[in-house]
């Protein structure tokens, strides 16, 4: 007698393997290291011209121009530290400062064409690596993962919190990238 293929839905698969939130958090914490490694490999390449702490600022600016105060808040830093970070990025040709229209003290920062090109290149590398990993997964598992990540992203809510995953991954990359270099002038020291 031939076997009939079963249709498994994401909801059915999730209900079958339901974990409480503490167990789910532990599993997610464990597997997040793999995703973080994908980010770290893309961002730690020898041709990336900036350390991970500066890359965090570029990720914020990738979403559009912001003023220095907003950038500082996104990075969890003082405005003076964010301003010094912008000095270095501007000297590298990756960032431009625009004076405010109403108040010249209100400076907006944005990516230059070179900065956008760097971010596009890094995004391409991340996506290539993710494609490689996703290709090794069963299609149903891929769909379940994407559904779960979409739900997770919605639960984060809008604004800075939704970019927390990007920043956390970059902090991990920063530790790997900068662990053998002392950076006393770094305005965004990361915990070891």
C-alpha cells in the first residue's frame, strides 16, 4: 500500500514542539551564535575599512540620515562620543555632515556614496552566506524559520528596538575584530 505524503503546516509543526518561553529563549540564545557568526564573517573581512564600532553607526545611517543626538541614542553613547565617531567616518569618506536648515547647530549625518557602497557590499556578503546555510535546510524548515523570525521581528516593535539584533551581532563582531587591538580612544567600548 503506497504511503500518503502528510502536509505539515508551520502552526502544526510549532504546536508539536511547543516550548515555554524560558526554554525557547535558551534555544534561541544558543542558535543566535550561528547567525552572529554569519554577520561577523561578512564584517571582519580584511577589506572592511572600519572597525565594528564605526560599522554600528553606518548601520544606523543605512536607514537614512539622522542628527547626532539620534545617532548617539541609537548607539547608546554620549552625543560628544558620537560626534567624534562621525569625525572618523567623515575623514574616511563614508559619512557627510549637513548643517540644519533652521538651526546650524543641528547637524544631520548621512552616508556618502562610498558609505552606501560599503554597506551594500556587506549586505551582499551576509546574504550569500545566509543563502548557503538556507540551501542546506529542508524547504519546510526554511519556511518555519522565516515565519518565526518574522513573528520575532514584529514582537520587537518599530524603531531602535527592531535594529537591536543588528547591533548585537555587530557587538559580537567587534569583540572578535578588536580583541587583539587596544583602542583607548574608542568611544563605544564593548564588554569582553
